[in-house]
């Protein structure tokens, strides 16, 4: 994906968007509690984990269209949009559903570093089934992402920041962000998109060490 692709994508896909606000306060507390020596994964890595699990549970969002045919993908190959001076490039984490949060974090850092140093191979940018884009890292609060063809959906992450919310009739500061799912309405209807994003939201707001380490608990399968 580069800066030349959005307009063909607009002409090809029936773009629709849905937006959920997610509370990241629990993940923030979990990151703070991690040993300083080990470091803590970035928020995008937790989002990648939640998305990968949701794509396994709802494989239609991980599918694509080839003409009139629906192509189902057995693996979750997660594209990570990386901003470069000339535009965007989307390297791909293959079989993301098999990785822990820490492994996803290492993969994101590796791909972004190699993208910026022009060390990606053709295979690194091939085979994506779903894309994450993170304009929130530049301060954008909300975005309307364009689908990375031939995929059927993309998730945009807004800035994660403290906002006033009402909890038990009291106004408190909570760490929150808007997540926007752009999806192709030819394949994914609004109810499915909302259930998918609700699942991602629920996973992120209920995150615990147990859910984050699910891969290791399953014996590395």
C-alpha cells in the first residue's frame, strides 16, 4: 500500500465505517506493573493481539473478495501501516494469531525499523489479510481509514489520551481512544462489523496477564 492506492480502493470497495471508544486504563496499569528490566509492549501490540483473536473468531472480517468469489484465509496476516517520507508502506506479520503480545511487539518494532531503513523484502509486504493503521501516534484523535486492497477491513487507532468520563456518577480521568473499523460492505455488513469491534473493545478492556500469555499457556500452539 502506498499513497497512490487510496483512490482505486475507494472505487473498488463499498467503504463503510464504525467507531468505538475503548478504555485503555487497565492495560496502562498492567504495563506500569511490568518489571522495568523487561519493558512493556506498546499499546499497538495489545491492539494487534485483540484484533488477531477477533479475526480468528470472526473469519469473514479476515476474508477478501476476488471478483464475485469470497476468499477465506486460514491465517491472520496482519499488516502494520508504517509512515515514510513518501507515503505509507504496510509490512505484514504472518500468522499473527499464533503470537503473544510480546512477540507481536517485537515483530512490529522489527518491521517498522526495517521499513524506515529500506530493508524490507517483497515477502515482507505480501499476503496481508487485515491492516492496522495508527495515526494516533501523530496526535490524530479520529480517522476514517481507506481499505488496503484486496483486503476487506482496516482498523484505525486514534490517540490514546486521558479524557473525562462518568464512572459511578463521578467524573474521572480515564485513558481512552477511538478505534475506527473501515470495512467493505459488499462482504461485511454493519452488524458483523459492530460485533467484531465490540469483541476487540471487550478484549482490550478486560486484558490481563492470562489473556496476554494465552499462546504460551496453550503449549506454544
